[in-house]
C-alpha cells in the first residue's frame, strides 16, 4: 500500500573476446607447416578451432581444454598435383563468453617432379646436347646450373624444357660436363637431379694434303698421323683416267697409302684420295689428296 524497500542488484558484463590471428604465410609448398599465432583482447582467453580441407592431410581441430595459442600443423596434399586449401575457423572464449569466428585460409601448393631424358649421353666435340625435361605439373620451369666442367667449353647456366648447348673439347681427351637441374612452379622447387654429358674429341690429321706428280706405274706416298693410337683412318678413292687406286681403312697412329697407279692413256690423269679420321665414333675433318699421274711416253 505505497510502501517499498530498495533492493540492489549488480550485473557484471564481460567483454566478448576477439581473436587476432597472426599468420607467417598463408601459402606454402606441399609438406610445409602452418605458423598461426593467436592472441585476444581479453587476457587469459582460450582458443579453439575447427578445420576443413578435404584434399589435404595433416590438419586437425583443437583439443578440448587446450591452452594452445599457436597452430603448427604440417600439411600434405592428397593428390600431389592440385593446389589444396585448408580453412581454420577460430574462436576465443573467456569468462563464459565466446567471440566471433575468425577464418584463416591456408593454400598448399604442389611440388613439381622432374623426369630427365638424355642423361649420360656422349657427343662429339662441336655437337649439341639433347637433354629434355618433363614434370607432373604443367608450366613447370626447369633451371640448370653447371656443377662442373672438365676439358669442355660451351656449357652455361640456363632454363627451359630442353638443354641444347654446343660443347667443344679443349684438349685431346674426353671431357665431361655435369649440370644440376631443378624443377620449380609457383615458388615451389622439386628435388634437383644431375645430368652428365660426355664430349669426345674430334680426331685431327697431321700431314700434307699436297702430293708430287708421279709417272704411270709408280707408287703413291701418302702419309698422315694422328694423336691417338685408336684413331681409324678411312679413305676412299676416285680415279680419273687412272687404275690401281682402292678404298680402305686402318687403325693406329699413322697412315701410309702406297699404291701403284697406272695411266694407260696419253694425257695426265689423277686420283683423289679422301681421308677421314674417326675416333670413338667421332669423325674429324676430311682431307683430299690429289695424286696426278703422268702417262709414259710411247715412241711411234
């Protein structure tokens, strides 16, 4: 009946915690580790998260009661050839209050593989290498560096799907070049491989290509030498008004062609000897020796 007593009630309003997710990187290569640091505007807040990434392995949600403030998880692509996405949904809880969800998206990029065709090939000095590269991922870039080069010139660093370089030996023995090739795509580098190319020297002939004229039924005196005892001298002959010339080959340090040539006509004839050195499957420059054969006089 118009009488009342005052009553006091205290209401505590707790601040709703918010999450601040500091991410070192939101994109890394297959097998990389997340680095998500969590903090809140409310001291003592606890963090929890759920995660979704159907084509990626290695992720997991938070453990109940955990006091973790970082998310460090190693993520691996299931397919290995397609980019994967992992989404973390993170909340903070303090004093019975749960804050708004913060989403962190992590992109996992595939790592290209490398397949080499032509490794270990042997070429001749002055020829061009033919080494090709393939990967399981389209648009992969292949970079190579020269790891070592012994007795060979012409090698250099480069990139592309084909390694085509003209290599030349700098000495009289076989040279070797070793390349290291690395596949890369979108900042992800695959496992490098080494490629070895051997370069055989081209044999050279030492001697004179000129020959003095001879008379019919006299012998040729054609001599050449080489620097390697395994050199094969190959010669062919082309006769014009002359008989007695032949084709042949011989292996060794020197070549001597001694053949009796006959000119049965009344005018000078000749024989062209084409001599080519061959060593370890490599042919050197050919030399043509022309031997002119004069007929013998026939008194009437």
